[in-house]
């Protein structure tokens, strides 16, 4: 009985994690892309100022 409950709980956690990933992966990736672009722009500006 306990093994069955444990298995059902783990399956539920997996399903929840999969649904959360599908729902929130695009917004998170967009924010990470914005952050990377800002950082690259700052680095490029600093390099241009040095030259």
C-alpha cells in the first residue's frame, strides 16, 4: 500500500513539474534573453569607450 502511494505521489510531482515547465518556460527564456542582451550591450559599450 505504501509503495503504491509513494509511486502515485512521485507521478503527481512529475506531472506538476512538467505542466509548470510547459507554462512558464517561454516567459523565463524571454527574460533571460533580455538580461543577456542588456549585459552584452553594456560590455560592447565599455569596449567601444576603451578604444
